[in-house]
C-alpha cells in the first residue's frame, strides 16, 4: 500500500505554510491529522513555569491545532487512580517519550503533553526500560515467555523490530476499548500499511521519529551557486528534478583535490551517500503490493526496478564525485566539501543547524519527468508502538495512547513544524515550501515496514533487510539487478510466506 501525506504548517507562517493536512490513499482511506485551524497561545499556556524560565524559545508565541478537541472532550470522566503506563524504548533515551521540563521547545512540549494526559486520566507516563538497537525482539520474547507484566507499551523500529508484530506478542489495538483509529490524530494509512490480520503496531504524532523521519536532499547552496547550477527550487516546482539531473550535478561538482584520479574522501564531492533505499523509494520502486484480498506479495522483480538499478549504479558507482565516506556523509556535508546528500530531516537537524554554509532542502529526485509526483521515504526510527499481551491494565493503556496521540496532534506537531523545522532548520522561504512538498509525498510500503522479517526471517533483529538488495550496488558493485535478485528472490518469497502465515495464525479472540 502506498499513501501520500501532506503535513502543512500554521497560518502564522502563511507565506510558505499552507492549509490542512490532506491524505490521499491508494486503495485505502488515509486520514492523518492536521488542519489549518491553529490558534496562537503564549509559551506559558503550553509549558510549565519551570520550562518557560529556561527555554531557549521563551519569547516566542506557540501554536496549537485548535481543531483537535481537548482531552476532557475526547475521554471525559476517566480516572485510573495513578496507574503507571510503562514504556520500553529502542535505541533512544527516556526524554524521547517523557520530554524534559527545562529543555528546548520539543522537549518541553513533550513534557507538557504528558502532564496534560496524566492530569486528564490520572495516570503516570514513564520510561521503564531502554534497550539498544536490534534488541527489542529478544527482550520482548523473554518478557512474554516469563509472563511478566513489566511493560505496557513497546516502541520499536519499523524496518527491524516491526517483525515482532506477527509473533503474537502484541495485542490487537483495534479491539482495545479506548483506541479509535478513525480519529484524525492516528496515522491511519501508516497503520493500514503495517497491518495484516489485526492491528499490532500504531503510529501517530506521539513520536518525533514519525513526524520528522522523512528523507530529503540537502544541497550546499554556496557551492551550488559557485558552480553556476540553475535554480533548484524552480527545477523542483517544474517537476524536472530527476535522478539523471542529480547524477549530472554530482559529477560537475567533483574536484580531484589529491590528483590521484579517484573519487575519495579527500576530494570535493558531488554526492556523498550511505544507504540507498531512500532514493530507491523516490524513484517509484515498490517492495510489496497487495492483491484484491489485501494480501501482500513481492513486487520488486520487474522492468522498472531494473531500470532504477541501472540509474543508481551509474550514480553510485560510475559517477566521479559520488562517494560513500563510510556512512559519515552528514559530517562530510556539514564540513562544506560536499554538494549533496540525502538524509532524514530529524537526523540531520542538529548538524545542519550548525553548518556555516547555506543549504537547500529539496525532495529526493524522480525517476524521470514523466513520474507524476515526488516520493519521500519515512524511515520510521522509533515511531511504532505496540502493547504486549502480558500487559494487564489494558483500559488505562488504551486511553493513554489515545490521549497521547490526540494531544501530540494538538501541540507537538505544531511545535515541531513551526519552531523546530520552521525556525531552526530551514533558512529560506523556498525550503519551507519544499518541506511541505516533501511531507505531501510520503510513501508507505508493507515490504519496507517488514524488511527485517522478509530479509532475515521472523524474530530477528539485525541489519539484513529486504531492501539490502539495493545496498549491494555499493558493496558488491554488481551492475545486473536480475542476477542479484535471482540469488535472493526465493528466500524473500519464503520469508514473506512465513510472515503472512504467522500473522494468519494469531488468535485475535
């Protein structure tokens, strides 16, 4: 399933932030949150007194989405007697979900969201456990096997630990009392894409990894202008920003500084890259589609993918100026010696904010000008959450998740886009327009969501993913997609069959 999302900005920035959040689904109704009904409120109305005394943004006005009802209207008259709602986080620390009452605008807004939810429901939101990347599945396996009620919500990576969903460890969220997935604060199309025979993973504005985990191309504006390249914003607006043009510009930017005739980290680079799936996605490749009954099937091995492979091989391997600096492309870019990188917005934010050179933010390129829309990948660093079957206080958990999703839509999303992106990351009105375009083109694919299970097998947390086949372009320098796929295709088919069988075997009763 592929769905497009539009994330739009408050009217206070109306020169470049547009109207409501619009979701257009392909084969599904996508109704994710957001409208243009924002109202300005002071920082004291959003934050606690302690947070406003030290917040770096205390003199700003902040926005709430006034179209989202107050918690007293959504979940009236509930009192869970101080019940703890215990989160387990993967790869991030407690402030990711708890916030911090004396941090920046995002930390303090998360803190205030939790305070509002806690007061409305009489619950206590806390991080009970953090685990390293790639250890969520075995940790949950031990908890479930022991029958321990120690975790209420597990926050997982989409493309790795999402493989926990078909193992029967998580409750069907669609049957939980206070969760209403038809409400606009749920990312319904994401949830639909991750769901099969039940809803085991949820996504919403509750996690900044969902809000800001979308890929974009960052371009060094000073170098761009010094090379005499045409106005990139006009190219994007005209629908002419393609992989061929990106390849051409990458080569134009290259300077062989050490005069060894090779592209290496000592040179001025045109394109520094790490992984490949963000461009693959932008070029219209689909890992899985669904049949008329909604059953996913592999859809990778086709002529379009072969043509995409050829274009990426040319960019990554054959183009002077294109280089993988040991997956350290962000540092190379911020040093000022790279024309372009592709990176997720949230991951790049701190580094580019400190960058001396000006930079552009634009979408990942199209396959060609005939491609109807730009397509952007949301990588889904901890942004999916499920409720373990050993959790006992299900009503309190479901009410808390519903309230956190709603309150995040009401205050966290506006803070993230208005301040974190709108004032701290983008440096010009055109880039703000590009951010809106990027958010309007987010792609969701079942095969990407469960890349770990299809690439490695059920119950595995590791780096062997379904989309790894594209990473072999840089690792093995194999110019032939068909031969590469033939070596792995049977394994993908088997593991997808195992995945769907596992989903089918879950007893939702």
